């Protein structure tokens, strides 16, 4: 049942991808269906479907795609799409509460509304209220976490607090880059060998050439 529920979530994700493509482009339905299939059959999707943390990844993705659909309706219908934008804001808030990395979604929605108003000729009397609401969602979320729940936010892998610490950012970047080349100079969850193995590796690499 658990795997089945994860698969159903991915099916809904595929349906929303299809709807977004059809709503925003003139592509043939077959092409839209193929792109949707790629979205739900990708490595990331299959990983989400089979792991314990599956819903943590799939639910916010589902909410964010729903917010995009609502945004497209606002752009299409203008003033007559008041309910759509309320739903979009609600879905973006749900996405943030499902996974903090989606906190930026509401900001992108606000920027999209501004762009639609300035460049696409979308006219709505409530654009200032709508855009302000989009940018206030992250503020509300952070205040809710800090003041009401009194819990940390923006916590990364391994329980590491994410902050604007230049030294920490530099260390993480170096750890990540070295991990790509097979060395682990950071936390245990990174893949790679310690620096102490480098001389032996160099010896075996040079020996055939010599």
C-alpha cells in the first residue's frame, strides 16, 4: 500500500506536467504525454516512489506544479481568476511546509505575476495585493517556525544548519567538489576516499606509464 500510494502521487505529478504543457504551449498531446512520461519514469521519480522519504519529495512537487497550473489560469483569465490565485498561494504554502526548499516557490510566483502584468498585458486590479501575498508567504513561514513552533528552519543534510556563513559555504563547496573526484574530506555521508589514500593511488596510476 505504501508503494502504491507513492506511485499514485507520481501519476498525479505526471497529469499536472501534462496539463501545464497543454496549457502553456501548442505542442501535440502525444508530445506532452511523452514529456510527462519522462517526468514520472525518471531516476529521481523512481527513487521517490521506492524510498521511505518518497512523499517528502513527491508531495511538495505535486503542490508546486498545482500552483503553476493556477498561475497559468490567472495569466489567462485576469480579474476573473481570483480563486485561482488564492489556490496557487495556498499550494505554494503547502509545498513549503512539505519541504523547505520549496519556500522559494512563492517568490517565483510573485515575479511571474509581475512579468505577466508588465510584459504579457495581463490586467488585474489586484496585482499589488497578489504580488505582496506571494512575497509575504516566506515571511509568514519563517515567523511561524521561529515564534510559534520555536524550531529551526533551513536545516540541511546531516542536520546541518544552513546559514550565510562564508567560511561554512566555502568548506561545503570544497567538500562537494572533491567528492565528485572521489575524495572525501568532509562528513561521512559524502562519497570518496580520504586524502591519505592519494599517494598510493598516484603510485599505481604512474607505475604503468613508467
